[in-house]
C-alpha cells in the first residue's frame, strides 16, 4: 500500500500528532543530561554551557521556529508543517549525535530547536481543532502526556547509559532520530484539519489569490483586535512565568540537585524519572479525565499551588537530603501534569479564531522561549553566585504570578465548540473578507 493511501484520523491522528511532543521534549532532556559530558569533552565554560541551552529547543531555537512555524501553519495548513518539520528535526539530532566540536554541537542544538518551535504550535492547534468539544481537554492532554513520557524515558535512558559517558548521550540522540523517523512515516496519512480546510474553501477568490494572505492576515489580524490582545496577555502571562521556571528545571535540574547535595548523575536522573513519572500519571488520571468535567479555574489553581509548594519545600530544606528531594519530585511532577502547560495548550487553541490560532501560539511560544533563553544564559552562573535558596525564591515568585493570572482570568470554555467560543468572543464568526486583501496589499 502506498503511504499516501493511508488515512490517519480520530485518536490515531491525535496520537500521531502528539508524538511530536515526545521527541521534542525528549530532545530537551537529551541536552540536559548530556551538558556535563559535552562540557568535559570540549573543555567549555559555564557560559558556553548556558549558550548551548539558550540556543536549543528549550529557548531561542524554539522561539525562532515558533515565530516562523505559527504563521506558516495558518497560511499553508497544519499538515504542511508536519510534512517537513520532522525532517529538519532529524537532521538536528543526528548532527548532535555525531558532534565532534562545540561549533557543530551548537549548530545541532539550534537546528533541533527551530524544528521543535515550529512543531509545537502546529500540534496543539491540530489536535484541538480535530477533537470533539466534549472531549477536547482529553485529546489535547494526549500531547501533554507525550510531552511527559519523553523526559521520563529520556532520563531513564540517561541513568542506564550513564556508565558509557558521552557515548550514552550520543545514543540517546540517535534514539530520538529513530522515533522521529517512525512518526514522520505515520504522519504521511494525516488528513488536514477540517476546520482549516472548510475556512480555506470559503475564502473569496479575491482574498485567496492574494499572495501570502493567510500568513500575513494571521499576524496582522492577531494584533488588530482587542480580543486577541487580551488573550495574548492572559495566556502569555501564564506560560511566560511558568515556563521560565519549567525551562530551567527541565534542562538544569541535575545542577540544582547537585547544588542541593545530590551529586550522583545516576541518582539525579532517577529522581527526574520520578518527577516525570508523576507528571505522566497526573496528566492521564487527572487532566485527561477531569478537565472536561470540572471547574477548570479551580483545577488549574490547585495544580499551580502544588508547584509552588514543591519549590518551597526544596528551598526551605536545602540540606534535607533525599526525603526533601523526593517530596519536591512528587509535588512538582503532579503540578506539571495538571497545571500551566496543559491548560495553556488547551486555552490557547480555544481563545483564538481559526485564522489566528497557530499564529497566536507561535508568537506566544516565541516570546516565552526567548525569556527562558535569557535566563538560561545566566542560570548556571546564577546558581553558583546566589545559591539554591536565592534561585528558588526567584522561581517561586514567578510561579505565584502564573497562579494568580490563571486563577483570576480563566476562560469559561469547557464543553463548547470552537465555533461557539469564537462567536462568544468575537461577536460573530471570523471570516475572511475582500477588504482584508486591500489592508494587506
């Protein structure tokens, strides 16, 4: 059977798209667990390590990919991104696996990051658009589940392969290449988002013929409407403050554990397996089962509070040893499963009309990852300079802001269709008009 003859729909389509989150999050963990080995191998400074992290899938690399991929996704369709994005990703992780110097490694991390940034807005948008309104959180939660499984397996591989040193890290990148290749093949039977397709067919001929209209309309329209600006501020606020913390924890957590007194790389990786195992469990048994059925405002607030409690424990008992770190791992892991990222990916797809949906996520992902990158430049040095207590208090402050924003301004979208939400927020369905072409031209 020809690849093009396969039809990937329903839950199979959701899983195929969600798997991009597995390899994307897995690449961040592959970087996190290999930084110390690369530093020793190439004899680079802490600042150079920060640069690698900042230009990777965890920060600036993803920011560049997102600001490119979001508008392209609105212009050419969700499927178009999947046709090429994973090819770029595979090139990046393969280059990392065989890197022989710092320059080669930096290029590999940047390429991988760009691919990750382009893929994330497309995946969250596609899943939400194809999901049934009464089960949208469950479907979107599949992406969060895959995002959590990636690090869990990544840290487990790092623990098993630790005795091999840098070679073990190279094998981790190769495993991501293989998984990405399989996912790319499965995706060839993916159908385009029906919502996007219907709207593309409804465009007036004068609009559809305008070169680049979809991409430009997505960005111009995004910033020309007050309803979009308020949504950007709300969602950007949640994700910015939360991900600035999660981004450092994702890539620098082994260094945090080392500062707290846990020096064994294997023990550090196993502790991270526990963190992500709790995230997987909380996502599946918590977010995917209940986010479509209970108050999302209180659900979000509860998850955010657990995250703050986890970091408070780590800061208050910096010399508490393994018990303290186990409590932190459980609290932070559960919080990550039912907290900011899960709700952000859901609400970001609900609060924007179809012409702006992917562009909005691209813009927000770009801004958020840029801030994460700025902190990544200095995080290793900052950890040494002010210690775990100082850094921990800073991160707790950021998490508290994210909790307040989400708890106060959470939208009432549960159980509604995307078109229903669109009419409530914009006053009418958002359709392209001939006047759009005049504005853009």
